[in-house]
């Protein structure tokens, strides 16, 4: 195995140095919390009676306290296809716990909204802050001093980051994330994209569009494109928080059940009572966070994690910023192309070698830390293998070469020499640009801008023919403090049509786009946001704006110094948005994680 790449070493050392005080404070916290671990029998009898009252079969074992009691935090609901398989999980996990002398209880549930369902709807304005709610709910679930380990059942966009932020407050507990797996492949992604654009042009009916979408999103399991949900799963592998290479095994299979069983057995084995104690707060350290960032870049993962990863890191006392991501991007090659960056989905990716191939390549090239503490039976090298069954026995095998070089390539022959993200900065602030999804010929756009304050206005202007030219579309007042920073994917088909018509088009916004953002060049997550007088609030229609991923530039030639900013809009009410006023008021900027909780500085 090669020595560490110079850039990986340099960035990691900078992260360690920047995190020294906050990381030590975090480790001190979980050490104090850990002093109470394993002292469940010392809790008052009345408290214990309340906790045990709802159990039947496990009550004698709980009273005897011979084995660990595992807290299950579940994000189950059957509106979210990825989480529908979790319906029966608690029953099965309890059986697996009994096999190793442990017990398990559902500690609590957390909300789990689907960005695919709220896309373009007002409910999307609750989406980002649902991550904070999930973190708070996870903390409530684990606040009962009844558990010696935890299992996290969650997959999708804000849910895994929220679960991890909350679980890290209980970082003295061994914790394993249990994925449910992707749904089988539906219609080809190019066909889905084709129908979407036809509908945007008025050439397909709503019934035709719905039939196409339902042929793509067709059964229980995670959506199969490489958006934020599957990027979550990739990062849990890169941090060693899954049973190795369990992310992309389909629901309802014997292999899926065997991996779930292994997760329960492992969390029981890595508690404080044995000689292999692996608390979550020690697993998630500076090196694990850098590994997650490397995985994000090497696979062209979701740009949402330019927000989520710094937030998750801060919950463990680790400071990561966009400079770190950008510098890593210059050294980490793009070795995976998964839809929307490529033609095949995550099922094809897994069959071609998947995370086992990616991790093996990164380790061999010195582009990932091999010495992180994982939840698996061995070290991080085990994550470069793929699971299988020999009879009923779970085994891991060498992955070998990639099975499809249109999806996976070695570090020596990557799709692109540089990673999937660039930092843009200039007199319009700082922003992220996902290069892996955009043809390099479109990395630079310089054109007059057209300024909007919501997605509907962009669609109306498109329908009226007002955008049929070279244009930089600016959609502002979409940041965390303005309206909760919704994703803006209603823009993608419209801008894609303009681009296909031969126009030079780019998007600039303080809102969010994810790994599903597609082929249109976009400077997203702009910070400072427009609310409160950020630079985007100073732009006017017709100002020349330059978006350039090649040079890392986000600027305008207009003189902004003498202008008054556009007035801050009043937040809209309804759909519960008024309940999130506190979150908006105290939210951090996008680069720091866009979190109200983390903004207090107490994490």
C-alpha cells in the first residue's frame, strides 16, 4: 500500500490543527458521558421499571443485565420509499440481539421527509432544518440512560446527517448505521430525463410524465440515482460506520438480512464490556471526516454534502471548510460515474465493483486513511471487499478489477484527473460548483444576469421566452436564514432546455442543489446569502456575471459599492414554516453547515 498522498496529508494536518481545541473539548465531553456507560443497574428501580414495562420476552434478560441493551433509532415511514423496508426491522433486530445475549429496544423515532416528494413544493422549505430536528430527536431517543450501544436506521438526504449529529452527542456509545438498500433499477435514466425535458417544453402530457416517473421510482428502497441519499451511504462506508460494503445491497434479500444481523452482533461486541470498545466519537475523527470528503470527490457525490459534511464534522469537534474540500478536489481523481454524472445507477455501480473497488483504489493510491477506527471486525481495508453468502455464512471476497469501465476506473486512468467539486469565490461571495456533472466546455459562462427571487418566476420567464439567450440566472433569497435553503430542482429541466438550444446558461443561487443537479453549470450555496445584504442582493438585471470553474471565479463587473441591497422578503407562512422561525433566525452560513444548533458554538 502506498504512502499517503501529500495533499491528503497536508489537508488532514490542517484539519487537525484547526480542530485541536474543539476536538479535545468533544473528547473530554464523551469521556465524562462514558463514565455513566454500563451503569444501567445503578439507575433507580422505578426508572428501570418504566423502561422495562413495555417488553415481554426480553424483560428477564434486561433485569439480569448480563448483556448490552441496544437502542434502535428509526426513521421508518412508508411514504419515503428508502425507509419503507425498515417496517419490520425492529422485530428482526431484537431476534439478532438475543442470539448474542443482548437485548434491543426502539429508543425513538425521527421524522424523515422525502425531498423528492417536496421538490418544488413549499414543504421543501422545512427540509434542511429537518436535519436539526432529526438530530434533536435522536438526542431525545438516546437520553434515557438505558443503552450500551445504538443502531441508526436511516438513509436519505437530511436523515443520516441528522442521525449522526445527534448520535455524536452520545459518542461514548458504539453505534452502527444500518442501511436498507436501493430499489431495483427502473427505466433507463436517459429516458426519464428525456420525458422530463419534453414536459418542460410542453411536448409531453402530465399523464406521460407521471407514468415515466413511476417507472423510475417504482418500489421500496432507496432511489437509484447518485443523489444525496446514496452519497450518504457512500460516506458511511468511507467513515467505517457501516458493516463493510453493505450500502447498496437490495432490500428483502438474504444477503441484506445477513448484513443486518452482522450489524446487531457487532454493536453488541464493540461495547465497553469487552476488549474491542469502539465508541462512535472515536470512530468519527479528523481522518474519518477527510476520508468522507475524499469519497465524495472520487465518486462525484452530492453537493449537499458541502453543507452536511462540515456540520457532521463540527458535531464531533472537527473543523472542515470549503478550502479543504477544494484542495482535496485538486488531488482526488474522479473514478466513478453514476447517474446523473453517468448512465448507470447505483445498482450497476455496485455490480461493477462499487464501494469495494473505490476504497481499494483510494487506499492503494494513498488517497484515504487506512488507520481509521471502524465498526467492522477488522480495519478499513475490509471495506475494499464485497460481501456474499456461502450457504448461510456471511463472507467477504476480493472485488478485483472493475466490471464496467464506463462506471468505474482505476486511479491511474480516471474519468477526470480532479475531483467533482470546485470552490468559486469573488465579489459575489463563495459558492460550490459540481464539475463532475458538467461538460468541461461549459465550465465558464459570462453573460448578463436575470435576477429572480423564486423558482416559479424563472419558469414563467422561460415560458414567456424571456430567457432565450445567453444568461446567468440568479435566484436569491433562498439561503438558510431567508427560507430554509430549499433545493431548486424545478430549475434543472428549464435551464437544461435552454442549454440544449445552444445558449450559454448558468445558475447562481444561495439555495441548494444536490447530486441530482445534472448538466447545467451552477454556482450554488452562495455565502454570504442575500438576506441581510449579501452580494447577490446587490445584483440587478443585465449585470455581467462570470461563473468559471476553471479559475474558481464568481464575480460581476458591476460596481456594487454604491448600491442599496434589495429588501429582505418577509418569510412565508403555512405548511408549518412559521414553526421554524427560530431555526432561520439563528442559522449559520452554508459553509459552516447551515445549522441553528451548531451556530451556538456549544457543539
